[in-house]
C-alpha cells in the first residue's frame, strides 16, 4: 500500500475509533473495541491493509485484541463513555507537555485541561512534547512535577503506545522548560 493510502486510512481509523464511530454506523464497546469485520466493510479496506496500518502506524495508535477480531485506539478518545481500563502507574518524576504561547495565560491560571479529549496528554520525552506543540506553531514546553501531583493524590495512566494520561494538571505543578 502506498504511504498516502496508509495515512488516509490511519486518519479515518483515528477519527472513528476515538471520536465519531456513529458517523459510519460503527459500535464501540465500553472499552473502546470495535469489531474488525465491521471496520473492514465500513471503511472498504482489506484485512491486510488494516494490519499494515496498525503495524506501520508512526505512533502505534491502534491495537488488536488477542483474538485479532477487535481493534481500538490506544489513546486520544473524546467519547466520554469509553474506558480503556488502564491501571494507574507511577510516572517519571518529570513529564512534558508541548503547547503554544497563545494558550499559556489560560494554562497558567487554569492548569492543563483535557479540552475535547478524555485526558491531558503528557510525554516522558522533550522531543515528543516538542513535536506535539509544533502541530500548532512555535512549541513551548512545560514541565510537570509528577511527584508533587502524586503526593497530592492525583493519578497517572500510560497508554500502550507510551502517552501519559491524567485528568488535570493544576498550574502549581507546571513550569516552563
Ligand atoms: C491546550 C496528538 C487553554 C493544550 C498529539 C493543547 C498528542 C489549554 C490543546 C495528542 C488548556 C489541546 C494530544 C487551558 C490545555 N487553556 N489551552 N487550560 N489546557 N490546553 O490536541 O496535548 O496524533 O487535545 O496545550 O501527538 O496537543 O492524535 O492535546 O494545545 O499526543 O495521536 O489545548 O494528540 O496525537 O489539544 O495533543 P489536544 P495535545 P494523535
């Protein structure tokens, strides 16, 4: 499959598995799984193409279940009633968030909010935060004091593709990198 087709299918998968399954009449279960056969027929793609999208995806955004009959997005959902049931985990002492200057005033007063997604997305690498921020302009990197957050009872989870997730980062745990 050529790269452009791979990207196109991947974008459709991201959208339907995270945000709008109903737009193609797809059903996700409570843990976010969709039936593979349903995806194939609704997106008009072959099983081989779907497998290639999953294995070659640059961020490993999707995963099959053990039976390989179900597929879900590893993170990034906006659908409220999907629960990936990830266990809480202790993160590295510092995590990073890439954003842009125009959001800073709001972030520094209100903290990092999930906005349209279920969670605030954080990374353990400056490089990844840089890439995430650069999607919107000149990236500004924020450091998150996870030790302080955990002491204060906040929780972290990590998706199977390595994105750190939390509900809210109050601004007192944030500083500019
Ligand atoms: C900002 C992509 C104002 C936040 C990426 C961000 C990531 C606030 C935007 C993943 C705010 C939300 C997630 C506040 C947060 N006031 N702005 N209080 N709190 N923001 O896309 O982290 O390709 O939902 O800084 O690579 O940018 O989809 O989050 O700029 O991993 O797999 O509000 O999405 O991955 O934007 O990106 P997003 P994000 P995928």
